[in-house]
C-alpha cells in the first residue's frame, strides 16, 4: 500500500509523512524533492504553480508509486494533491493507494508558515492553495490541530479499521453483486436486508437492523437502495430517515419511475438529505463485474459519491467508465427507462426475425445460432445478438430438445417498457417500435386466446423460396430496425429534455451504454459520433452515416415485411420500424385529410399550404 499524505503547504505533510512511514516500517518520499528546478524557482519567486507546471511533477510521483507497487513495497509520500485531477494521476491502483488529508484552519496554517525559515513556499501563496483545494472523497481526514502523535494514531486507526464507504439496503441478486463489486474495488460495504437469503460464502458485513447499518457509516453517510420499485422504496426511505442527518445521501438504484424520484428528492430535501436516482443496467453479471450507470438528482451528492461508482462501472473499449451524471431530478431514472424501452424494441425485433426464419423458413435452432454468430461479427455486433446465439444452442437436459423450444411463449415485463410508451405519448415523441414490443408482450400473455384463434384460423404458411436471400434480407431488416429503435429512443430523450428542461448530453448518454448494459452494441459508437459531430442534431436518421446505412438496408427490410405478411408471421416491430421510417421520410402525409375531417365534424380549423392564417370551411354548404 502507498499512502499519499496531502494538504496545503504548512499542514504538516512532511512531518506526518515521516512519522507515519516510521510507524509502518516503510519508505518515505517527500514530493517537494521531486519538483524540477523550474518549479522550485517559480515558487521561490512567490509565484504559484499552474497545472502545466505540475503535470511532469505528478507524472514522476506516479511513476515512483507504480514502481514501488510493482515491487510489492509499501510507502508514504507527501504531496499537496490539491485537486481531484492531481489525485487521479497518483491513484494508479484504487485498492493500494490511499489518501490521508490533513485538514487545517487557514489562520493556524498561516501562522505556522510565517514561522518557517528557508522554505521556498511563501506564506502569501497559501491563499492560492486554499482556493485551488478540492477536498477529497473517501480519504482519511485528520485535523492538523492535533499533536503529531495523535494525528498518527488517528490515521492508523482509520487506515486499518476502514469504516464502510456505503451502506447497501437490499441484498437480493443485484444488491449482493454490487456489494461484492464495491468491495473488490476497495470500498467496504455494510449491507442490510429485512429477509436475507444470503449464500454461505457471502463475505460482505451484514447489519442486523437499519439502525446498525446507519450507525456503522461515517458522515456524510451514503446508503444505496437496491429494492423493487414502488412502495418498497418509500418504505425503505421511511425506515432510514429517523437515523440519518442533514448532508447524508440516499441513492435509489432500482427501476423507479422518474416522477417518483423527483417526489422523493423534494421530500428528503426538507430534512436536508440528498437524493440520487441511479439507473443500473447489466443484470447480475453487470452488477458484479461492471454495470452501466445513469445517475441523476443532486449534483453535490453525485460529486461526493462519483469515485465509488466510477470505480465499479463497466469500462468501454477506450478506457472510459460507463457512468455519467445525466441531469437533475429524475433524469437518471428517465434515461434508464428509455434504455429499457430500446431494450424492449431490440429484443422484439430479434424475436420476430428468429420467428420468420424458424417457423416461416424452417431453419433449425443450430442453423440460426450459426447465423446469429455470423451477424455478431458485423454491423449487428451487440450483446443481445451475441446471447441469442448462445440461447439457440442450449440443449435441454430433460428432453434433449433445444431449450428455447420447451420455454413457454409468454414474455414477462416489469413495466419500464410500458412506461416508455406512455411517457412518449405524453411528451409527443413517436416510438412505434417500442410500442409494438410492449403490445407483443401483452399478446404473448394471452396464450389461451391465441391457441383458440390458431385452431380457428390456422398457423403460418411455410416459405418455399431460396433461404439464402431471405437470411440476407433478414440481416438488413434487423440492422435497420435496430437503428430505428435507437433513433426513437434518442428522440424521446430530446423531447424529455425540452419538456423538463434537463439539458441532456446525448453523446454522453450513448457512451455510457457502450459497455455493461443490455443494449450495448457497436452501433453506439456511430451514434455517439453522430451527436459529437452535430450536438444539435434533431434526429439520428438525418445523420449522413445513418442515411447511408438505412438506404442500403431498405430493399431487404421491405422484402422481410412482405414475406412475413405473405406467410402470416407477425412482424409487428419490424413493420412498425419500417412504417416509422417511411413516415419520417415523407414530405407529405395524409394528415391533410384527417385535419379536413376534424374541421368537418368539429370545426377544428386548418392551415393552408398557399396562405398564412387559420381557416375553417362550412363543408355542408353547396358550391
């Protein structure tokens, strides 16, 4: 372990660092000794260093730490590390690099500096250091007014004891997985569940009550809720409130409806409590090894907990953690809801293409698994395409059949897809592919009715043509549908941003979805690039790259919809995506007739294409 003793000049970093190193029996390094001559000269002249001056110095200290850790050595280094960006350079290993912050009063440190002789740091420069100081999160904090021996004792007590970084209320599958993820990244957790069903090897500390959970935490306390959405969240918050103090933070990591999140934030603010609505995607595996995270709510609270969640988040191919603050209020849960709506649409598109090729064209599950594997090597590369190949290959041990063939054709839902459709109507954003996916899940639940109707009307016809062109067309249709459902989701985000004044950053949102979450796909890199090229892009399908992709896919897309209609294979989502595309690219829709009808029966008026103003016609009058 390397301990970085930080603070402003005069806080006692060198003295405390040496004493701490002696107690730990390890090497001590004074960061001041590693300043290049130019930095020393600048400070001696009474001039504060800027970030450019510090860059090389910090890199040298980071190299020193890295070399020590590589040799499995312990060490203590004294370094001001005033800004978070400086600490990020030094924190090359979150588990083995710890920060000790010597917090002192300006007046006391000013007096101490004035009494020092022969040091290049001049007392008048102290104000610039306090101005630059960004107090660290998750550091061991000790008051410099204590005697050095007391300071060392406090540091060792905290370094060795390490109180929990956060409490986690709700130890179901997701809660347990997140707890283990935090612990693996050096953030101790204390958990609580009113009805725990924990594996025997669960290593995380578990409290016996809410009161014990809160008592184990150091202010400002952070409690993450991983409980089902709805009344259970309100009950969990109610159990916490009597034990919390102003400044403490509650985070809701469930799939809560965004207006509930905003209500809870307002209610908790009356007690001085901060609230974060955190969208978490990735399922059990993502929670354990790296989820996609979409926080929203209190910016100050997020600033405090950001290091914890950046440490456990999935990491994209470019090294960026898949977490970003979405915006105030319920923005985080709103973005997660839209993510799930896109997920609904994407899954339904895949299911319909599978149905067309399985029931319609008679391909085997093994053949389809090979096809999906091949598609996953191209433009369709995504998590859902990948797991589809795995699902289609799995054999049921009890029957020897494909496991997917013995699974009842009823798809469950937890409500987020339905919420997406509902809010889309409220904010005026058309999402027909997502709507079709929700409708198909509802139809899947009507099993008895569907069986009766099949007996009355018969099943689908069998495709008799060459299968290879149909498979190629299916790939085009699936790619086009996938692009379209992403576009509908992005339009819904834009409509919400305008409705609620959130100022969402679309490229940042998409980047968060590149790893860890269910809808992760290579296409997201192109989508992020589109919004980076044009931050004010009104619609994803107007971007040149997607114009080319959809233009190339049109023929196959239309052929698939036609074939599905001829065979009687329901392609509600694929057809809805195509209908949406055709409507979007139509510079004239038959809405003129609808408006004329509205004016006829309700005097709702209309606009003309050749004159300004609002018009009404007496349609029953003779001419």
